[in-house]
C-alpha cells in the first residue's frame, strides 16, 4: 500500500499529528465513504464515530455496496470541516479555512456483542446518553444493520488544514478578511403528540452547539 501520509502540494498545510486527526473525527459526524463496485466508482455519505484506533460505520445489510465491503473491499473515507471563508481582494486569492482528512483501509465487519456495542457507540456519538433513554435494539433490528470498523493505521491517513487570513491589504476600499463558520443547533422540534420534556441527550447537543446571536458587522 502506498504511504498516504506523504503530502504532494503545500506541505505546510499537512501534519502527521494524530491528535489533530482524532479531534476532527470526534467533531465531524459525517464522512464520505468511497470504493469501487463492479468496476465503477461508488460513494456514499455516512454517519461515523471514532472508537479509539478505528472509525465505526453502519448501514443496511440489504445495501449491495456494503455487502461488497463486508467481503473485504478497500475503501477511502473523507471527512471535512469548513471553518471559515477567506475573502481576499480578488476572487483568485480568496480561499477557505478548513480541516480535512482522508483515511484508507479495509473495513472489518463487527458481529455479536461487538456489533451491538459499535452501534451503541454510534448513537452515543450523536446523542450522548441516548442509549440510556431508549430501549435496546431488537435482534431483528441488529440483524438488519451492518456495523463495520475501519482501522486508523499509520501511513494510511492524510490530514490537511488551512488557517489564518489573507495577505496584507493593498486597497483599503476593497473589504477583505475572514468570515468564521460553525455548526449550531436549532430549537428542538418534538414529534406531534409527544409531551415528554427535552431529554439530557438532546440538551447535550444544544449545549455543545449553542446558537448564540451574532450582531451585524459595521458597514
């Protein structure tokens, strides 16, 4: 396998700091999985959860491409966070602040209690504490769901990021700078007929992504 950790362009934007990779995987809950099925490219966005030195994935056992993965097909997993718009004096020099990672490997199918624990970890990743608020998955539900683990291996991942602003201004009449971007949680919308209060798991999401008001910048 070719070493995926070797940068090819703008090497200053790459790092082999595993902590940076873990931080991104723990923050961004969606990744794009890619492989080749019957000689054609195949990609799908999936909810993900890092579990130590592996990334957990899941989907329906009826999905043809996932059966392909269960048989040992290699994949890439791409995860990205767009952290800001970098607005320069020209469109050519404008950019974005971001963090991105590409992981490559062969997913391993989890079975039995490992699969149940993996699916619980995925739920807890999105809604901390939710597994204690709802019933356990039934055997039928577990049988209908595939849980896979993609190992995080040295030389099989690449992390790249851009931070900072623009070059120093040369035209004071043209606005330039950075517009930070972030994910916020909106007001919970209960299912019609539900009278239960907002549970701690949902409140945890609200606390982690508060939608604080932002005042308009001066003109």
